[in-house]
C-alpha cells in the first residue's frame, strides 16, 4: 500500500540475491535444464485416488492403467479431483489429459510433496476437453487434477491421466544471463561507483516536485557521512539529524535506465538488504525500487511505471512491494497506493540481510510481475489486472533502479496517524545493501494480450410484464441484475472490470454521473457489463424552497442523459441516494418540517423522472433510498418511476414482505446489500458494534443474494456493496477487495453469481484472542493471537492495524507505534496513548492475492499511579472554558472530579492554563494528564505558594497527547498546567489533571 513514491524518479528497484550473492553461485543456480522425457508415463499403474466416483465401474485407477477403453468418472458436482502418488518426488514437465465427453472447463494441475499442501503448476478456466497436452514446470511426489467447473452437466471423466518428467532431478530453471551487477567494492567510507550510480542531492530531482513529491523532509546528500560503501561489500545509506532538527540522507539511482524484460523473456532485479534498526524510527522510509526510464525524458508518473521491490515505514518489522501505473488519483493501479502487497511482517528484516526480488515475466500472454522475499513469492500483479494499454506504458520498457532512505512524508504519516519525524526520532539509522544484480532471459514472444474491442450500438432496456410477473429486458432478452456497487472510480475500469466480469457480474452501480463517466461506460460495455448510472441529489438540501438548486441540478441531469442515453454501457438511471431516509438528520430553513421536505423531494424526483423519460424512453428510471419506509413517498408522489430501489443489508430478507404489505405495483431492485452493517449488529463488551468475522461476512453476502434472487417477477436483481479497494474502517467491513486483496466475501459473491464452487479462497481466521480487552494501560502492551488456515497450503504472512473511529471518528487505519510478531499470528502490541475504545485488526495474507481479516475492540485506560491524587475534588480554575454543549459542561472542575467521562476544555487560543488549589503547601512527586484529542504540545507544570509567583517543575515542547505520565519534584499550594502551544487547532482539553503526593 505504498503512496506515490517520488515523482521524477519513482520506483523500480533492484533485485536481491540470496544471502551473500556472487556471480558464480548465481551462474550455478541458473544452469541449463534437462530435457523433457515424454516417453515414460510416470503415472502409469501408480496409486490413484479421487474425490468421488460416479459408480464402482469408474474407479480412479482406470485413469492410470494405460487403457483408453477404461475411465474414471466423478459425481456430478464441483469441485472434484483425481490424485496420483508417483512414489517419489519427480520433476514434471508435461501432463496429458485424455477426457471423455464429461470434461473439465476450469481446473488446476497441482503438485505436493506430502499429499496435503498443494502448489498449482497449471490453471485454466476454458478447458476445451478432448486430449489436452499441458507443458508445465513443477515437482512433487503427488500430482492431481483439481476441477472447479465442468463443461457439461455430468461430472469429470478421464480415460487417461499421463504425467511426464525431465531427465534430471530438478525442474528446468530458466537460462538467466547476468546483465548488470554492483558488489559495492571499495574502501570503507568511500562513495559508490560513479560509473554505476547517480547520487541525488537536495529535495527534488531536476524539474521534479518539491520534497520528492511525497512530503519527505530530508535533503538528499552525496556526503560519505550519508552514502558510502563499508569495505565489506555493502552500500550504507544513513539518515542524520543536525542540532537544528534538519535531516540529511541518501538517494542513489543507476546510471543505466535500460533494464527491461525482452518480449518472450524475463527481467530479474534482486538485492540483499538490511533495513534500518533504531530505537525510535518514526518517519524512517527505506526503499528499493525501479522507475520507468520515461521519468528522465519528460514522462508522467505514474503512467511511466514504478515497481517497489522493498519498502517499509516507521521501523516496523515488515516490507511491502507493488506496481504504480496509469493515472492518479485512483485509476487502474489504485493510486496513489498502487497495486501493492501491503505491509507484511518480515521477521529479522531490521537485524539481518534478506533477499528482495522482482521478476518481470513476459514469457506468457498475460505478463506478470512477481515479488518475493527470500525466495517466497509475496505478491503478483498481472497485465490483465491493470489493462493492456496501461501495462505496456508502465512495464514494457526500460527502468532505472533507486535506493533511498527517506525521512517523513505521506506514507509514514498515514501509517502512524501522526506527523513524522518527531522530536524523539533517532538519528543515524542505516539502510545497508549488499550486491544488487540484474538478470534477463530470452525466448519466443507469446501472442500478446489485446484490449477488448469497443462495444457499439444503443440498448433498449424495458421493464416488461405485469403485477408480480415483471422482468427486465435488454434488447428483448431477459436480464437479471447481478451486480456490484462500483468503488474504484471512472478511470479504473480497465483495471478492475475484467475481474468483475469473471465473478459473473453483469452490472455495476454508480452514485454519480458526470463528464468523467465515459471511460467507465466504455470499459464496462467492452466487457459485457452494463451500468446503472446514478445521479447524486444532495442530502439535506431544501427541496421545498430551493428552486435554484433544483433547476440547476435538473439541467445537469438532462445534459448527461442526452450525452449517455445511446451508450452501449447504459442500463438505467438511478436518481438520488438515501435522501428521504436522511432527511431527519437536518434542520431546514423557513420552518419546513421533515415530512414536508420528504414530500417535496419525492415530487422533485417525479419531475426528474418525467424529464428523463422525455429525453430517453429506452432506459428505465429508479430512485434509491435506505429503507422501504421511503417507498410510500414514491408511491404517492413519484408515479412515473419504472421500478423501485432500496439499499438494505441486515434487513434485506424483509424487503419482499414490505413490498407485499405496502401494496406496491412496481418491481424493485436492491441497489446496496451485503453483510449486516455497523448500525445493525449488536455491541460487544466494550459497547461498540461487533464487526462480523470473514466467515460471517461471506455468509451474509450469500444470504443477501438468495433473498434478492428469491422473488423472481418482483425483484429484478441487485448490486451488492461494495466492489471497492479502500483499506479503512468501512473498507474492511464492506469491500470485497479490501486494499486490492480478495476476501472470502469476494468468493461468495462470485459463487452466488456463477453458481460455481470456489477454490483457492483466502486464509480463514478461525479464532482471535486478546490478552486484555477491558483495561489496556495507555502506552502499555497487550498480546493478540489468531489461528488461521489456508485451503491451498500457501505460506502465510501477517500484519496488524488499529482503528480509532470510536475514539476520534477517524476512519483511516494506522499501525501501532510498536509491535512485534512473536509467532505465526501472534503479536505483542503497544497500545495507543489516547484513551477510549480502539479496534485492532489482524491481516493474514496468502501468496495469491487473498487476505483474511478479523478485528476486536480493546479499551485504553489511564495507567494506575501509586500514591494519593491530592487534586481530587479540590477547587480548580482555568484561564477559560468552552460553553456548554451536547448536554455537557467543560468547566475546570471536571478535570479534578475523578470522572474520565467529563472534561475541561479551553478556548481555541494560546496560552491557556488550568490551576488546582491543594489547600496547603504540598510536596508533589508525579503528575498525570489525561488529554482528550485536543492536547497540549508545549506546556509547563508549575507550582506556587501564593497563586501569583510560579516555579516550573516540568516542561515539554513535544507532547503527543493521550496520557502524559511523569515524575516531578516540587512543593506548592497551587499547581497548574500552563499551555503555550496546542497540538491541534482546538483548545486544551483534559479529562483528568492528577497530582500525586
């Protein structure tokens, strides 16, 4: 999830070798392969087993007996498999499937060393049947055909399952050729080779944006104090802070910018790297990346392409990788985050060297970039995922490599939910890099992917039939809406719609239609998908009296109906979203009541509907609201609607009953649905909504679709929420592709729409426990443990995140300030300083783009303090306090009442103070400040015997809020907090001002 990384020189980084890499060892690793022996069938007469049999006359053994007159046949369902024990580990280069008529359409060939953990070596979704000869590369003792979709209504049936191996003990590796390498030779303390590297200086590249386009604060330096070799084959890039708080660091890029994968070949970039390891790493941002050569010739990021081979922020024991491409923001690569792996735990990556590698693979039609750490693939991006045109512009050309250690900037700040670096950030952290090498292979170029042809011709879409027997038709053919709401944006269609189509999606719904909608309509139509074009109407607008708004909005809607009515992607028009339901949340001018506004809104929707019909009689019009309680308004005031629409989640199975009980005479679609929402689930022990598990979400989508599809003739289908990629509070709860990673809910929707059972689904978290959920001390530690499994036995990786939504309303997630993975799915986490109920999320990633996510809440409380709080209940005054509001007061006495649900809050200015009269001179030893989110960054603790003359006993300019606990030594009758700089734009606000004797 890397933010856009340095515009004029953005990322493609070096590949990393194993441990200490040398040319001879890599040469040995890339020895030429043995040939494939197609004369010996390794499966012949070996032990064969199967998932099922059609009957006793069709045993598994019949598929490996060498007799094409006998066959194995399965039961008539999916999935099914046929497995052969080869007796010993074999290198497999070819598989021949001789199908009977009942053949597999979608299946994998998988290998295993133990018969339990399986690795796919071939996959297809369009098997033709007959005799299929498959060229494969893999090894294992066990091999199986794993079928997920059949070509007929029968089962899977094979006359013969033949397996052939190479004349050698290992699978044939590609013939890698060393293209370029730097072993960082040279005396300790000298600069890296100027023949190989350009050392950047300053805060931007020539003509590039300030602060490298990311807001990072360091100045790139060519000083050997920042960039030098160590005399032992390593490059060291060191970040240094001077006495004035200014940072310098290093950023170097290769002289060459022609590192490219040839058509039909591959490019491997690899390096050995040890990440910086310092006591307080807030703001550290090490990276090894590659940037398209177009960056040096006036090209535009991210279209020129950037690959991030290794990135990390804030000193976590993690790394990430990914591709940047297309347009920003959003676009087919989800910019500025990119198509990334997300941060994944990487044990020992701060204390030892690890090998980070990318391979750009152009040996197959659907080109790939594969990223790995220590030989384990962590992330893969394919050409078909971003679109042919975007991929070719971003990948099929030369790159230059970049190594840098940034300080601060957009990604570290987003990760910590703070501004970095801070006053405590440690100077002197070093990014240490061993050999950097670039390899290529060559080979015959495959037939390249091509963009789908553009669609043409307008559609005629009608609601036909009569009461209880309606249907939607497109050009006369019945059409059930099998859809999703669309999140990635209008410019992202080429990157995501092919995937949506593979899920069985035929419709997407948008909330707004404007001048930027054409690319989405084009991309959808080219892939056989149609669009419910939404028109946004403002919630809370004054539909009773604001004629200017209504006139302007109607004119705009008419403009875009005229523009898109003949587009082949248009299915229907959807006017407004949840306006009637939300009307009660607003106060209206001129004394208008909520009911008057609801009536006026429904009448306005009728006006819009009539206008659309006059322009476009060939596409239906509907209007969406959040509950069926809005339908009576439409029934009375909006008779021209062609069909009703509703957003409904946990109550979706009641929609048809509501329709029947309401006596409605129009069909409906469900325009949002899925697992129950935050507003529908019960609260947990911390009194916040209990988020469903992945398995509950999966089942929630299945239930929702069954209830939508279970009333044909009245319900014309629906669009499930949400085909989106945000990785935030709502994105975890509702997105099928959170962060771009596939969830269990993604596969449940795919199964609902296609009717096919799904394999290779994401990891499933089966349990989650916290050591403390009710009273975690501010800044203290707690443990989290999850158990997870994966259906294909992938190597799993992990990460954690926190949400403060129930503390401060923020929906963005952030990393803990410190956390350590102590075992698979086991973490020790430092809690936030800020009080309240937080959520912790655990992510479990597989190697195929899937993720399991589970969350739990925990309450952060003030740490206990030894001694007596002598301020409790004592007279307290302040320089100012906010006026009462929301049923609360904000007077100074609230900070010494011992109640953590009341608080003092000052005016929004500096300086401010709050003062406690202890009644007599008292020796104090400790102070505890329990801040609300409006905290003091610079303040003093002062004591006085007369309330006039003050002595400072504690001072800071680096307060970060939450709970500040510190020892003091002083005596006085009066004690005050004197604030000189606020940490936010608000005032100073304290739940409690504890003074301990």
